[in-house]
């Protein structure tokens, strides 16, 4: 039996924001919906917010926007039904990078 080497972990403690071609802020549009898993919304937002803390002086920050099909608050299926507020309606925001948060198959189809 052949043994494969293990992948080595990076020595980087953080990752800085990606530079856009224009050198401007990268807009991250995170899409939530009724029944979304709270961690699937909050987790990515925390990652990009942390990246902004460690960016270099010359690297533009990430702009994080929460959106939903109709805007307003989003009721999560986890975390006791916590509500995420102030989501922007999808058709109101131009985007560069889109992340669709996870949830159950039934909730995604609404």
C-alpha cells in the first residue's frame, strides 16, 4: 500500500482582500432568505469583516451587503429563529461577488 504525504498547512494567519482590476472596493453581496441557516450568513460576513481588519494600507476594503428577494428582515431556521435585519432587495443592488447562503432544500425553493 502506497502512503501519500499529508498536505502542509499554510503559515499565513490571515488572508488579505483581493485587489480588483480598478483598485476599488470589492462589493460582497450575501443573499439570505426565509429559513436560511444563520451560520451560513453570519460566517461569511465575519470572514470578510476580519479580512478588512488585516488588509494592507493600499488594499481596498470589502463592502458587505445583506440582500434577500424582497428586502427587510430574514428569519433563520436555526439559532432559535433569529432574525437578520436590514436586508436590501436583490433588484436594488449592483453586485460584484455573490454568495448564496445555505438552508434546507425546501427553504431555498421559495
